[in-house]
C-alpha cells in the first residue's frame, strides 16, 4: 500500500476547504460564483460547518476589504500575498467588485497551483476575469499577469525561495501589503511559520498579517481535532504552539509586530448584526447552537499590523 507523503496529506486539506466553501456558497450564505468551478466533487455540509465557513469568510473578507479601502482612501497602491492560497477565490471576487489590489499574489505547493492554473485555463468563468496578457510559467504551475500572480513554492523556504520568486514577479516590499494565511500556518512547524511572520515585520514597513487558525487543543473538542490530525499523520506542533487567543495575539508581539488582536468565531458570530442573523436563519435552521459555539470557540482570526498611516481594522466591520 502506498502511504501518502506528509506534504500530500497537507495538500489534500485544500480539497476539504474548497468543498466547504462551495457548500456554504450554494446554500446561500454568501455569493461566490467561482468556487464551484474549482470543486470536482461537491458535497453538502452540515449547518454547523456552513455557518463556520461563513464566519471565517466574513471575518477575513471584512479585514481584506477594510485594508484595501484604507489604502485607496490614502491613494496608496496595495498588494495582497495569500500564503497557502489553495483554491481560494478572493482575487476573482475582488476583481469582479472592482476592488482588487494593485497586485494579488498567491503561493502554494506546485501540486496545488498546477491544478488551479489548469482550472483557470479551462473554465471560462475564471479565465474571463483575468486581464489580457497573462501567461503561465514554470511548466504550468504558475500564472503571471500584471495584477494576479500564482507562484509555486514551499513556505518552509519563505525567505530563501518564496520571497525572491515573489520579487521576480513584481512584489514590492515598500508597498502596503496584506499577508493572508487561511488555515495554513497550523500545517507548518512553528519555526517556519514564525520565520514568515518575523520576516514580514522586519522587511515590510506597512503591513498587515491575517491568519485563520484552529485553537483550543486541550479540551474534549480540541482532543477530537488532535485525534483527527493524528489519524491523518499531520504534525501537531503548529496547533500546540499557539493554543489560545492570548498566545495567538502574543505571537505577533514576540515576532516584532507593534499591534495585534485575535477573535474566535463564536464571538464573531454573536456580534453579527441582528438582520444578518435572521438572514442566516432563513437559509437553514441551526438547531445545534451549542455545538456551533463549541466549534466557533476552536477557530480564530488573528491579525496584526504595522503602519504609520493605516487605521486599526476590525473583522466585524463590513
Ligand atoms: N487558504 C486556502 C483556503 O482557506 O481555502 C487553503 C487552505 S488548506 C486547509 C491549506 C493550504 O496550505 C493547502 O493548499 C496547502 O497546500 C497549503 N500549504 C501547507 N503547507 C504549505 C507549504 N509548506 N508550502 C506551500 N503551501 C502549503
């Protein structure tokens, strides 16, 4: 029997994330006409998972859009670098809304970027979003255009290989940049993920870093998450190093950032506007509110920023 390599197990987590986003989008939680183009075998998720996916998306999208608005208001060019982007569709959503940054970069393993680049080439719903003049590179594992670039790279070599590859494709460390890492750092040894966060704090003077990460490995629910990772032979160090909101926030201070915050998904959900909660209830009833809150307390968004000009951002403000 062929045992999958540790990297291929981590790469497969992208399929799960994409199916969940597709499920929540098709149920009507949010509008994403692109994600279904990237899913091979769609599946319907439970209301708990759909709502968790919704909270993750709302929190991150609010931060992204506020960052872009803040740059635009001050007439500053902006960049987004999505680390471990998988089949994330944020670029396509922002581009459709005419809100895309000056340059949107994505990095993931070549195995994953090759599939994404192939889908973009094959699916007109995706391809038509790109501006004329784009090309593929590195044997079809990369896509290069003036405002959207997909790079094949291993984040464990961030400074030595990923940063030079980004800079070859136009990444400018002097510009305001949002680094996005959605459910990715957990899969890296903290030595590697900390090195990325530290590098950004030291080399990108106007920067924001946003992560979505699981937390709370020590209680009963957390133990289930741990077992699930162990069963798939996924390294636990990423989860154990920053196990709660306080350590997720402190991590940034320790790695050189002047400001940081963290919020769990149960808190974000509880603070949604009443009209939005009613809309969600109309999509599907959530009988398992307790289960959802338990789930929500085990995932968080953490965000840090350094800037003399950009204002403080908040995942609850649309
Ligand atoms: N960010 C996407 C999202 O939220 O839909 C994908 C999340 S998926 C759970 C984790 C992603 O991180 C996968 O696409 C995986 O290939 C990528 N990843 C994990 N470790 C990586 C590494 N060392 N280098 C590049 N990508 C990595």
